[in-house]
C-alpha cells in the first residue's frame, strides 16, 4: 500500500450575478460574543435645530468573530497599500471619538 496524498486544493469561484453595490460614507460596528454587525449608511445632514446629525442606514452585515477578524486584516492590508501609494489618510475625530490621554 502506498501513501499517496490526494490533491485537496480547492479553487474559489466568486459568483457575482446577484451582487449589489451600495455607497456609504459612514460605518459603525457593534458586537456581542457571537457576532459582529457592521452598519453602513449615508451622512444626510445636520439638523441644526436639534444639533443632530442624521445618518440614513442602508445595510447591515453580520459576521461571526472569525470572519470579522479576516475582514479586519483584509481592510488593514488594503489601507496600508493605499497609503503607501497615495499618502497617509488623515481622519478628523468627532468629539465623542477622541481618546483621553
């Protein structure tokens, strides 16, 4: 009897016939022990009467923690490549996002 290894490599075929594209200029992430939810939407306008920013949410992507970590690594790599080519992306922080020293 010979010990032959079977070729277990799989190919991935991306089936995009049902894909839809959505533009978002706002993203938020919430999580629990079992899942990570990414919320996407559009910054519509400031309601100056109520000092309120209106965000119209359009999509929610729910991931398990393992898929969320893979997405985080992929996005981090893409941002690093972008900044290497075009320069650092400067983000303005909203007052509630600023970290205390």
